[in-house]
């Protein structure tokens, strides 16, 4: 560990870090891997907040914010850790928006962020295990824990009259934690879990896994997986074999590629994704609109909020050093203070510069509880006419 810290210091000197009027923020997400169709828009959401602040000229006397991307891969802890090391040692970032998937987020937190005292705010790492991770006050989330998502999805199924279900999950920290939360909540609601099995991503054929789940029965299949990987394969095998035609789909399964792959084949299926009725992502989505990636997926507003919280906390502390501003994140995220919404970062920076207080609401109705957890709400979705539609907010 001592050797790594020395290397970090040397790397920062060699890189020259940022210039006197520039601060760099890392954006580490799975630009390759099982959610690669979702992450470009997520990254763009965070970078949109950075541009807003840079254009305002109000951060710490006129500093600009430069994003530096790193690839978490979502699933390879070694690659994610190496990417985070580069962001800190070579690029000199003063905070990290990310990571995205829970397993790599935990690895970066333990092996890189905590030893180097760098703040991380993840927009999408939802594993309940991260709630108790040793973070030295350096880790926050703008999306709620899957402990809550499990209860919300279980409540949706109960209201739909679903009394039995099989569960399959991607075999990693995210999938296991989410499956456990769903299973516990569903059974507490009086439902029967007929089978719970893991699936590996990257396989060409999931017929064996689906056959085992089908033999256990159930009104529908809960797929706690990834829309660009095994989760989609499980659905395809289920439809092709007639094993299941109704599915419950948590956040990692929600994206435009779900509509493109299955359309009305999964008509009536339900799902959950973080979101509040007060959420305001319109300006962000318009600002990042691109033909090169899907901006209909989850966690775009949460990414904007993660970046915004870092920059507002810097302003509150009067410093871009993580050791100085980490303690200010909870302050700017919560009452008391003037509420600051999407597109109002300049206003928030000005209030803070003048010694005032803000309550950052942002794109997703931000409220941080406990050690930096998002209180968070959820959007209940249903597949209607082959499209992902909003049923209600919870």
C-alpha cells in the first residue's frame, strides 16, 4: 500500500495535474461490457453538469471542470481498479463520478479511492453491501440501495396479483444482492419463490438455465440481469421455449435495447427503475441528445446529480481537494437552504460563494441519508405496445 501511495504522489507530479484554473473529475463507467449501451448517456449526463459549471465561471473564482473518462467494464475488478489508478495518478482527478456496477465500485473504493482519499459518487451502484463498506466518508450514491428496489418490485408484483415467481440473477454482487432483496420482500408479501438461480453472462445459449427455472414453475420470471448480456439471453430462451412470457425486470434490464430486442413479445411485463415524480431530466436529455447512443435508459439524471454534488461541495469548502470538500456533500445535498434544481448550478455556486446555504434537489429529487445513501424513489414501468411506459411513481 505504501508503494502505491508513493507512486500516486509521483504520478501526480509527473502529470502536472490540472492547471491553476482547471479541475479534473473522473468519469468511470462500463463503456465496454454488459451495460455498454447505457453508459455513454450516463457519462454524458455527468459531463453536462461539468460543462454547465464551467460555462458559469463561478466555481472557485472561475475554474473550469474537465472530465476524464475511464472504463470500469462493469465486471472486471482488476481493469476497473487500474482505470481508477490512472485517473488519480496520471490524470490528477479530484473526484470520481462512478463507478457504475456494484462489484467494480466496491473494488475501486477499497483499493484506490479510500487509500488515496478521493471522493466517489456513484450514480448507479445499488448493492446493499455498499451501505456498510469502509469508506472513510469518501463514498456517496445518488441512486437508492437495492434493499429498497427489492421491496418496491415486490409491492408491484403483489398489486398485480402475482403469487409465485422464479428468479434468475447475473452472478455478481449486483445480481446476488438484488435477488436476495427481491426474494425476501416478495416472500414477506406472501409470495412464493419457486426457484432462485444465477446465470453467467456471455453465453450463447441459456436454454438449460431456463428449463430448470421453468420446471420449478411460477407466474412469471424475475430477471435481475443486464439488458446487453445474459438477461436478454434468458428472456430470449424463455420466449423461444415457451417457458415464460411474462417478466419482472429491475433497473439493469431497462433500456431501449429491451424494446428493440423484444417489443410486444414481452407485453405486460413490469419493472422498476430509480426515479421520482419530481425528477426533471428534460434539459439534460435535450442537452446530451445524440444519435450515437441511447438516452432513454436509467441513471442519466443520477449521473448529472453526482457530478453536481461534487462541484457544489467544492464551492462550499472553498477547495477542490477531496479531503476538504467531502464533508460538505451532505450539507449541499440536504436542507436547510435554497432549493437548487436542474440547470441552476450557477445559482447554487453563487449562493455558496456568498456564504449562503443550498438544498440541492437536482434532476432526481436528491436527498442523502445515513452515510451518503440516496433516499430515492422508483418509477414503475410496464411494457405496453412493445414500449417501456411509466405506470406510476413509488
